[in-house]
C-alpha cells in the first residue's frame, strides 16, 4: 500500500511537472501572434514558379565577381574603413531608391580600443504600418591580425541578400499598400569583438538599438505618423526578426535555434522542400533533425530575445570552415548556395507578407 501511494505521488508529481513545463514552453511560443504562421502554402505552384523565374533572371545581382549587390561588399569593412563607408553608401542608396525610409542610429561606445563611433542603418517600407517583419544582418567586418579580413560569409552575403530581397520584390511590395505589416531592414554595426568576445565586447550595435527601440519609436515611424500625439516604442511593432549570418559557404546548414520561432522554421523548411521538389533550388538547407533550441549561439539577436522579440536565427550550424579566417573571401563562396538561399528568402518574404505574386 505504501508503495502504491508512493508511486501515485510520483505520477502526480510528474504530471504536474509536465503541465508546468508545457505552460512554460507555451509562454515562450506565444510571445507574439504571427500574422501568417502557416505561410509555407500561401503561394501556389504557379506563383513559386514566377518567383523562381524572376530570381533566375536577376541572379547577376549576386554574382560573386561582378554582382552589383554582392561584389561591392566583398571588401574589408572594418569600422571607419573605405569599404565600410562604401557599404553604408550601397545600403542607403539602394534602399532609398526603392522608397524605404532610412534612419541612422549613430552612437559612440567604449571598446577595448577606446571610444568608437558606430552606426546602425534602418530601412523601413511603409513605416506607418502597425507591425514589422524585420530582416537583419551586421555589415562591418572583424579586425583580424595578419591581414585584411573581408568576411564574405560574415556578413557580406547576408547584407547583399537583404538588398536582393528588397530589389527583387520591390514591385510586389509597392502594390501592397493596405497591409498592416511592413518590411523593415536592419544593418547592425559592431557585431564583432575588437579583442575577445564578451558581453561587453560584442554586438555593440544590436545592444544599442534594442535599448533605444525598447523606449522609443524609430525616427522614420515618427515622421510617418507626424500627426500622432503618442508613439509606441518600435519594439512593440516588431512581429518577427530574421537574423542572417555566415551564409554563402558550400557547407551551409541551418537549424531551429530559438524555441519561440521553431514553428516558423518548420514552415520555412516546408517552403524550401516545395522549391527543391520543383527543382528551383539544388538542395535542402534546413536541418529539421536537430531539436529546436539545441544549439545556443551568441549573435545580434540576444538583446532582442531578452526583450521577448521572436527571432528566426539563420546562421550556419556548424560554422563555415573559413569562419574568422582570412580565407573568408570571395573564393570561399558557393554561387549555387547563394542563388538557392536568395530564392528561399525571397519566397519566404513573399509568402509571409502575402504578396500578390
């Protein structure tokens, strides 16, 4: 009898633990209500074909040697360098011409190398919209002893891909003027450590912008809503952030690194399977065998998830073999991977925003 009571108590304890664990997990999963949580099947086969055909015609934009969006950023981009300034100009010019409202988040911050001026760049389409789908990447490159580090995967390709999405989908986005969710693009400065990665020597730009947006609207939002007497903090408008890093290497694979966006990752995997089945992409890149949250990677998303912003973190797992090596240059890139990821991300944005393809 005592054994039965003991077993009953154990079963009750396990049941209560399971209920609490499920509730805790559910809390993590429902930080934000996604506008389109089942986006994988939003576009029909004909629409995917049109996206694939257009991406193929525009693939020269991401050509490694002479692409107008990629080759200009395949240069050393250390803070303050000519390549860094040229990358800023490319971002602002490209997105400004497409009708995005540009904001600069300029700040000076202490680093192991003294006070350094940095600038996050924010580009927002239709900033009066209530919600944001944010695409993000860092644009500066690391200081590496012994030579000029380019950081082709880290993160020249992600920056170029974001510009490619904006330019490739421009006509479709311009036609969707009545949506309550807009596309916002964030280019972080100061992601890399100056010496050794610590909580204070890393992700300078992300930490600064997350803190600012926690209490303030973006200047572009204020300008678009000039008649409003009160403005919500910009973070309240962010429905989903997609952070891209270490993309373009032959061995790229991605996993569901954040539990709150595990379902979004699953939908992205379903979407890429549709693209691969139709032979629009060469292979699959989303690793659904790895359990959600199994790998913890420190990156620009940290200050945002600390503030309960859902982040889909698309960073190669494992890291590319050239990570933080001088060999992370144009020679390390795979044109097929870049073209595939470009189409996957164009399709994702078009599906999530329900663009009329």
